[in-house]
C-alpha cells in the first residue's frame, strides 16, 4: 500500500448559507490516481478545489475542517497559497490556455516562481513539460504560435504541461475530458497513466468508464457527502453501499 | 387560420420589420447628410482668404530704418506711412472720405504684413516689390459670394465707391484667393479676416492632455481595484451606483463645481487650460471607469483561475493576464471619453474660457480659448466672416473626433485577443 499524501478530516464547505460538503474524510495515496465520481452538484469539484485552496477566490465560500498534505495543515490562514499552488497543480474542465504563445504558456509558471533563471533553463523546462504532456512532437516547430490556436485536446494537454511545468507533487483534474472528443480523451487518459509515476493525481469525472480505466482508488460523492471510497475495482464490482451500486449501474445521476 | 396563412403572416411581419429598419437607417443618414452638408457648404470657404496684390515701395524718406538695421530696430520702426502710401497708390481717391474707404478695403494688419515682408527680404530700402495684402472681411465675403451687392447702398457695409474699386481690382486680376494661414496660426480677433483657431487648438490640446494625465491613471487604478480586489459588499455597491450616476450628471454641474472649488476656493487662474483640464478630468473619470470595468469583466474567469492555479499571486494574475487582455477596451474607452471631453462646452464657459483671448497660450496656466467655446463665441458674433469661421471650426472639431474614434476602433480590433 502506498503512503498517504493528502488527508482530509471533517471537511465542511459552505457557499453562503448553503452547505456543499458534509464532514468529508478522505485519504489520497501518493503516486496514485484517485477518481471522484457522483452526480452533478455533489461536491466533487468543491472538494478538489479545497486541496489547492482555489475556493479562496470565491468570496462567499467558507471552508472548515482540516486538509493535510504530507502531514502539514494547509487549511491555515497563515499558509502562503502561492507556494501551496506551486506544489498542487490544477487542470480545469474547459481548457484555459493563456492567450499567449505556447512557449509563454509553459514558461509563465516557472518564471514567477524563479525557476529557470536563464533562457536555456526555461527552454529545457518548456521542452520537458511538453514532452511529459505528450505534446512536444506536435508543437515543437510552432512554440511561438498562440496556445489558443490549438485543437481542444491539444489545448488541454497544453494546460497539463503548464501544470507540470512548476514541478508540482499533486495534480488536480476537474473533469479534464468533458469538453473533448473520444480520441483526445484517450490521449489524456494515456497521459494520466504515465503521469501517475511521478505525481499524485486526483481526477473528477462523470464517466464511469474513465474512472475504471485510469484510477486505482475511487470515491463516490452524493449531495455533499462522501458515500463510499475504496479500490476502484471493488467500488465498481462490489460496492458496499446501495447508493453507489445504483449510481454506477446508471439508476440515477 | 390555416398553416399557409400563419406562415404568410410570419413572413410578412419579417418583411415589415426589415422595411422599418431600413427606413430608420435612411432617416438617420439623411440627418447626418444634412448636418455635414450644411457645415461643409458654410465652412469650407474659411480655409481660403482673399488678398489684394499691390506694389509696395519702401521709400527711404518715409521709412525710419535703413538697410542693415537690426531686427529689433525694424520691429520698433513705424511702417504706417509706407502702408498708407502703398494703399493710396493702388487706386486714385479724390478726397479724404474716398481715401478712408479705400484703406478700409485692406485688413487692419496691412502694416504688419508689409513689415514682415521687409524683415523676410533683406535690403529692400528704396526698392519696389509686389505683395499680396490680406483684404478686409467685407471684401473677403464679397469675393466669396457671401455678400449681396444688390442691396441699397445705405444698407450695405460696402459703399458704391468701394464696389467700384473692387470691380476694378478684379478686372486687373489683383484679387487673389490664398490658403488662409491665419485661420490656423492666429488667435481670436475682432476682425474676422484675422481671426483663427490657433489659440483654441493649443488651449484644447493642453486641456485634453491634462484631462488625460489626471483621469486615465485614476480611472484605470480605480477600475482594477473595484473589479478585481474590492470585496463585494454594500459599500462597493454604493460606490458603483455613484459612479454610474456621476457619468450621467450634466456637464454644467461640473463647471459649477470647478467654479466654486478650483476658482473661488483654491484660486487657480481662471480661463486657463489647467482649470479646464481638471474640470474635464472630473467629468471624464466616471465615463472612463465604466468601459474600463466592463472590459475587465469581459476577461473570462478561467484566465484568472489558470494563472492562480500555477501559483500566481492575485496581483500577478491581474497584472500579467487580466489587465493586458482588458487594455484594448480600456484604451478605446479612454479615447471615447476624451473625445467627449474635447467637445464639451458648458463647463468651460463657467470657468471663464469664454473670455476674449487673442494670444496663443504658451503654457497651460495662460488664459486660453478652446475649440467648442470658440464655436460658441463666433456663432454669436455679428460679422458675416464669422459664419464661415464657425462652421470651419466645427469641421476641425469633428475631424478630431472622427480621428479619435477611428483610433479607438483600430486599437480595439488590432489588439483584442480572442479566447476560446
């Protein structure tokens, strides 16, 4: 069994008066893919946005409880979110490359964190990140073209490359394939398989098949509660909870 | 109603709508055409002036200078006798009245024009040259066909004798139409043939420059703070409502405010571009903040999230990503705000820019005219020559506005980036 990388304890999240997460206790293993499934609005995205404190951006959002990464509490007002997000990268549902060149998209993160002092170092980081994101061969001759000019799947891989350019430990993926066609999806899934050797990955997905294909561990959320979590194989073949059973067999959701 | 009937009705209503739309556009264009045609037909003649070709003899006996006098000595010297002699020689006048009428055909600045010609060419003492002297406003208007000559003599500003001289000059090819350099280089004047928009141009330029320097940074920083950093609560809502209201406040109210605070309390010099610029900046501020905030709001949140997710601070995500994307909209909003300020008249009248200022301002704290107020001033003047000057000034003002709006559109189209 792998080591625990991220540990959430009694996590409650509120949007104004509405409670979005109820006492979520979830452990995520290092260098593994954890899939979070559940119907829309069940709190999966809210949960992963707690891991890199992206919920801070939302004025009315209040987070209570604990999240530890490597045993260190991150839900602490004193903690510097900039260095947290350097360690915990994120890929969003809709590809959101900056309207800049492909090169600038990748080099932006390292630049602001002071990684890659020289042009050579930056070039290296850009090449390494794009190779890891399996995009290098497709774009190496047009690095100065705008990232927004790529196809949807390429844009999403560009965003993955952008996330890994700062060399994070964790990558959060919020339905990364929901806007992509099956071929692009297959490429991203292959990529996730490769990336899990280096990174701890949490992926939110609506596709049961995708969860089965890419993840080792799966958590099922419903109405803000974590209903069941366990090895992916077990969740999909022999879940303990009736609701999980109903959801994965398509009876609701 | 059958299906066919319903379908026909739908098609008819679409046709009607198209017709109304086309008709509206036609009416709007018609109004623009009438306006532009009116201004052009009245104003275009102001860019030409009428001059009379005369022979000037720099008589050593009448001149107070000789060849080799210094520039200062020439500037001090009197060219009056030479001027009068020149004019009287151009046509035989029998008595003093006729002589005076003859002199009235030339601009009051004839002496200065002769002096300038003397300064430009060296060693003219004792020599004769041909010079084109600007005609008086009456002759100018007569020659341009703006003055009716079939009125009875006692209702005309031009006497029968003057008409005779004019006809004689025309027959001798002595009347010439030249480019009206005075219109651009001179300040205001009581004599229409000498009046120009030089002072108003410089005054407006200084005013708009000060307006830009004050309003742009304040408006941009206020917008960025309100849009990106400020918490959303009752206080910021209140500020937002106030900004929107301020943009709708009649401009004359800003004039009253400036009159009270800038002139009466702080005692800044009145009629100056400095005060005009500050007043216009107050007025323009909300008009820039609104488009500036709109263009910040138009940047999709995913760009901010993308930046934050790679570990950019709030400040970095705003200034590296959001602001550059909002810049084209911000700039074009600013330019359109400035264009409005350029055409603003009411507040400037209240702060005293309506004063009669002949000099072209050297600094923003000299008394000055401005383009829209110049239009207002001249439109009130009785002399015929000011009618064309008024329209010509409007033409200048309109062309500045068109250029500014064009630049705004260009900036937006050139630098606006497309996202997803």
